[in-house]
C-alpha cells in the first residue's frame, strides 16, 4: 500500500504570501492558505504571483498590462509552486504573455495577459465608472467570521454598512508582502487581492453552499497606484442563476478612483 503523502508544512511566521526558493519556484506560507480547504492556496495570492512573474518577463517601459485572464484548472495544493512564463504573441505595440503555475508537475492555473502600448491619450480620457467612498467611510468587517484560512485572516476589510447579500462596496488591504523580501509592481500589488471579491458579498452561506470561481478576468484602463495606506476598493455584485452558475462582477479602485473591472464565473453547488 502506498503511504499517504506527508502534508506540506505552511510557514506561519513569514509576513508574505510566498518565499522564493529557486528562480521559478515559490513556497506558499500560511498567509496564502485558501478559504475552502486548509491544504489549498487561495486564488488571490496565486494570481498575484503570476502577474509578478509576468512583470519580470521581458519587461518593456512602453507596454502596460491591460487585461489578464486566469483559468483555474483544478484544486491548487498548498505546496511549492513553479511558475513559467512565455511570450506567445510578440509585437511592437501589442503583446500576449502566458504564465502557468504548476504544483507537483501539474498545471493548476494558467494566465494570459495582454500588454498594450502606453502613450498620451489625455485629450480623450474619461471615466464612466462610479467612485466609492473612501475606507474611512466604511465599517470594519471580520472576514474570518465567514471564511477560514490564513489568507482571509491576514486581511483588513472595511465594508459598506449598507451591504446586503449579493451586493457590497468594500476596501481591503494587508500587511503581508507578495514575495518575502521582494518589491512588486502596483499592478501585482492590486491583483493579489482581487479574487477576494467573491467572498465579500456572498448571496448564500458557505456552510450550506459552495460557489468557487473557475476563472478570474481583470481589465485595467490605467496602471493602479499603490497608495500610502495600501487599500484596494471593490464595488461588487454577485448574481446566481437557477441552474448552477453564478457571476461576481466588480469595479476595482485604488485610492485615487476606479482602475478597471473584474469578473469571476462561479460553479454553485449545495453542500451535503
């Protein structure tokens, strides 16, 4: 009989989601622990580490990340994770970069990122997305009262007091770095929190229903700014259909206003 694998020990003391142990290998800490199972990684830090790797891949000052789409191929074990990156569509003004996170030689998350040219479009700029009040206008919300896991436990959340099932506005920040001892871009700094959207405006109790997302699509119309206080804003709506599908839709903000949109498709299933 084959013995059961020894569970990977999640470092509880490092104030970061990951430690880099080889050039393309990252060890998750307990700060990256998922909300549905204790032996999984939360998709929020996973998406952040993939964007961090994309940022470092053949960087160009004349291109900016405009869209990144993540496909979650299955359970993401809380074990050392290898990240590989390649340019699949090079170009002078438009470029497509692909990144894959693998655990135990199995691909578990794939990302595709469009990088588009940056130039002055100030004369035609305009934003039709509504801003939200700042974090000081909202109330502290204890995410761990609803969700388990080290990732959620490491967040500070301020939520709109008018929150109702399926609808909220919130601000989120964390003192945990993305990678221990490494700076990251303002974009990766925002992306590492975006997947939290699916857990802040739940329509149903996660004790009775499960509704994990199988993807995460983020569109940005400007580079986020990492404010002095580190907040990321969420204006989130959750829709659930009657045949097992759901959709979490969010307008994303930094401390200077809206920066883009995020969408997550959900598989909705009754527990038990």
